C-alpha cells in the first residue's frame, strides 16, 4: 500500500452517517476502508495519523471559470487549497473550444474579464481549436506534468453559435443549425460532459427555445446534460426557470441549473416558489439538478449589463455604439428606465454595481467602489461613469452585483438536488471571495455556525451528488476501488479566509488534499504535484 489515513472520521459522500476507519490508498485508488473494530488495520509505506480530521471525497466545483487559469497558474491555490479536486469549466455558453481563428479572437476579447487572455496576451499559447485539442492541452498541462486539479468541460453554446453564424440576432438557418448540432456532437464525442449556455450573454441569448431544444436533443443522445445560465435571475426569474425545465423535458435531456439564485428586490423571499416548481418537475420524472454559491452578491462583467441589441456584432460594434452619443442615450434609457435583458429585466441600481477588476491597470481607482460612488467623486451621473469605464477598459471590467438575499441562499442550498459551484472569477484586483472560499464557506459558516445543513448532507452535495450528475462512476465517494481524490479537513476549524475586503486569502482547516492518491496540499501547504487531468466522459451515442 502507498498510504494509510489512520483513525479518520469518514464522511463518504452519500449523505449517510459518518464513521471512523482506516483508509488505505494504492496506485491512485482507494484500496481499503476498514471501519473501526472491523478487522486488521492496514499498513503502508506511509501513514498519516488523522484522528480529529474528517475525510471526504474531493469537492467538485460544478461551476468554475478556470478555463485559462488552469493553463496559466500551475499552483492554482485558489481551488486546490479549498479541497477542490475537479472543476467543471466551459460555463455560461462562452469558452475557448470549439473555435476557429476569428471566433477565438472574438471570444478572447469578450470574456477577458472572466479569464484574462485578451487579444495580445501572450501568457498562453492558444494552440487548440477543437474540444478534443483543448482537453489534450489540459492533459499536457505544464511540461507534460498535468494541471493542479482535474477538469471536465461543457461545450459552450454561445461560442458554437458564434462559430456557426457569428453575432447576428436572428434565427439560425437549417444549414447553420445542422452545423451547430454537428459541433455539439463532435465535442461530446471528444469527451465533453454536456452543453452550457449563457442566455443573458451575447450571442448565445439570440437562440430561440426551438434552436436550444434541437441542440439539447443531441446532448440527450450522448447522455450528457444541459447547463443553462437562463434568461433572467431577476424580473422574470420564475418564468425563466420554467422555460428551461420545459425545454429540457421536451428534448429528453438532463438539466443542471447554473447558479440557481433568486436575485433583486422582486425576488426577495421567493425561493419556496422556485423549489416548488422544481419539486413538481422532479416528481413528474424530470432529471434536474442545480448548483449555488454560499454568498449573496453575484459577479460578472459590466458589459453584460447592456441590452442584447447593443451587443449585436461583437465587441467592436459594442464600443462603436457606446462612443456614439445617440446610441449611448438609447442604451441608457433601456438600462436605467426599462430594464435591460442583460440586467435580467431590472432597471440599473448603480449603487449595487461594484467594480471588482479592470483590464487596464491605470483604471485601478474604480476598483472596490460602486459606480454610484465613483460618479459622486467625479461630480457626474452614474451612466457617464459607466460609459467611460466601458470604453476605456475596452469592455474588460468585472463587477460584483449586490442584489442577493440570504434567506433565498439558505433555502435553495438545502434542496435535495443541490450541488456546490463557486462561479469563481479569478481575474481582477478584488475578485468575489467565492473564488477562494466557496467550499470552506459551506462547511464553516453554513454547517458549523448556522446549522443550515448537517455535515454529512453538505458533503454529499459537494461530492457524491455532483459526481452522479457528471455520471462519473468512480468519483465522488469514499469507497473501495474509487479514485483517491480526497480531502482531509477539521470540522471544528474549517473556514473561508477570503472576504470582500481581502478576497485572495486562503482557507483554514484543510491540511490535506489528494488527487490520484498524491498530496496536492500537505500540512496546509501547496506541493509541486500536478496530478490533475481532463476528465473525459465516454459518450453513449456514436
């Protein structure tokens, strides 16, 4: 045996009662789980005395934005130190495969605020174009030694649409729809686990339900799942959830609702309505899951707040409209009075929009302040400030949006199909603390301090339930034969270190993290191990 974790409290990822055991690892897998008093204690070349610690499967981040961070930062402590052993990337319908040269340049510009990698950034060699090539690049990682944590990939529907028909706000032709379906099928055959969409982001938001249903039929044939950032988390939130549930059921496709929140003033206290909707669909046989992060503010880019028509044509077209006074006035009217679809149908409240990062360092004075506060400093109206920042930062500014409700967060995370997702954007001077703190925040604040979930149930949400959604047969549980992707933490001290004031602080109470039976975190410190790889799921259809 390679390693024995001695006298540890096992929280196995099923939601059942914890128990004490010795857990032996060998060859990257769990070789034996010997319960206290159940037989001879295993021995190995190395033993870690783990009394006082809990052992769980590695945490699965069901909604991550580490698409480029995994290739830029071999340490990737933001996730490794939390106990994350697998991230699901390719989220919100926008990522870097499949692409051609034109589309790659466009998507790099569009989501630089999420991931960096803007045109001109040479820190990464974008030497892939297909989904399979991107997954191969993750496997190769750093000099062939892999990446910090494992990664699964969702095919981004917005990027697929961009590749097939550009940035036009119109229905796809039959030929274009056929091309999109081919791209989705190819990506699934190459190892993707499903399809994502960002239906408040262009150009993915231009797709009709009929178009999305056809793509989801392809996903269903390959037994993947559809992960939508749907059309509204604000004024039309419940209708948007209903739309996605109906669409997935029409396509016969499994559905995973991304960052399933109920935000803005119109949705305060309305989580029970969402949960009733989901329970009815589940009781009727629908295959649904969801993820959330344990914080109230959201995080995205400032440009995402614009109305969809203002984004048609891509980044350069957006900038041209913003520079044009008449067009800018039209945009302002929609955003401040009518409620833009980019802001979920809710008129802008500039005092809720905090700048968390800028692409151009000379604009750093905006960071950490709301648009309203920056405007007051300059003696101007908030729209004037926002417009200037969008232009000068070339649409790269990221924001925190303080529009959530604690009671909704607590109720949704208790649901029977809930999983954990950080939605963590690692870019910016003051990123959302969820990027560094989501999983210890669940265990420390919502389990130990608030008792909102039991420890066993919470771990099941973050591990076994997520692995089941991904249909990974040997991950997500502490069970003999399963992969040795594991976390050892102290239930009495585990806590997020990151705050809104100091968001890049690592958590406490997580001394050991293993991937493939190798220590990624040892004695609370990041090792040089790069055990992560692309997790490809063999598709059912051919």
